[in-house]
């Protein structure tokens, strides 16, 4: 009995020393009481912590899980981080603490099958491996957040470049309209100048001859000139709007370029960080 008590004390001491932030805990899986290990992960919401662990199990240990009773479950699968055997592994995440200092609590349960949960009492060696795994896991969460941010940045840069290409096409179209509007303005100006000369010439002759035909010609030319002048005024307004559009597009393209540059710089920095 004394030896058994001494062993419990030793196991408890080992647990306390090695676990640090990791605690052995009792939790519920449906209506079943199971024993596992918990760790609090700061600066990451529960869904990100869960996704990070699922990503690690899948990509590093080639494990496939399912959802069951609020847990991610991996049944009868090897995981070298814990030992050489195959295990039933369960994990879940919850948000704990008050709003201003909330954290995510991760609970990990490892079983030899039939809900025979591994604890320091029945398997100190595997338990220490689980604790080490969990102690290192917050760094994995940070790496996963970097991975997510890299993917997010790539999508953002791709969209910004797509937007830039669209704006550059719009700028070409607007410049084409400016060119065609200027051509129309020049043609109208030339015609107005010609009509003005004709009106002045016919008016001089009419003043001398009072020829009715010249009076009709003058009236016709004046009406055409007035119509062209209205068109000219409208085209000038259109040209002003088009020039304003170019200014706005150039400003947007400049801002787009700066944003792309900043995001690509962040992306490069994160990719270098990821490779370390």
C-alpha cells in the first residue's frame, strides 16, 4: 500500500513538473465520462485551434477524423507523437474565461480502445508524450495562423491584380472616348468656324443686295451653328467628366499598386517566417 501511494505521489509530481500548462482532466463524451488532457491556447479562437490540430493530424500524421458528439474523433489510427500503437483520439475546443481575457481550452483524449483512456496513472510514458505534444501545440497554432494569413494574402493580391487589370482596361476605354470626343470637338470647331465665315460673307452681300436667297442661307447657317454650339457645349461637359474619370482611375490604380506592394511585402515576410 505504501509503495502504491509513493507511486501515485511520483506520478503526480511528474505530471506537475512536465505538464506546466497542461492538466489532466475528466470530461464527458456524450454520456460517458472520459479522462484526457487540457491546455489553454491564447490569441486564437476555438475554431482556429481546432482547425490547426485537425490540419496537423492530417498533414503531419496522415490521420482522417470524423465529427462525433462535439468532438473530432480519430479511431484506431497510429500517431507517432504519442507512441508506436494505434489509438482512438478525441479532441474538442471551447472558449473559457471572461470576455476581456478569454482563451481557448483544448481537451485531448487518447485511448487504447474501448474508452480505455491513457492517464499518468496507467501509462506515464505515453502521457508524457501527450503533454509534450500539447505543450508544443501553441506554436503549431501560430504556424497555422501564418498559413491561413498567407492563403488570405494570396487571394487578396490575386483579387487586387484582377481589379487592377479591369481598371487598366477601363482607363484604355476612357482614353479612347477622350480621343474620339476631342476629334468630334475639333470637327465641330472647324465647321463652326466655316459657318461663321459663310454667315459673315453672306451677311455682307445681303446688306448690299437684299437678296432673299442670301437671307435664307444666312438663317439656315445660323441655325446649324447654334445646333453645333449646343453639341459643342455637351461634348465639353462629356470631356470634363471623362477627364475626371481618368483622374479617379489613376488615383485608384495608384492606391491599388501601393496596397499590392504592402501585401506582397507582408506575404514575402510570412513565407520566409514559414520556412524557418
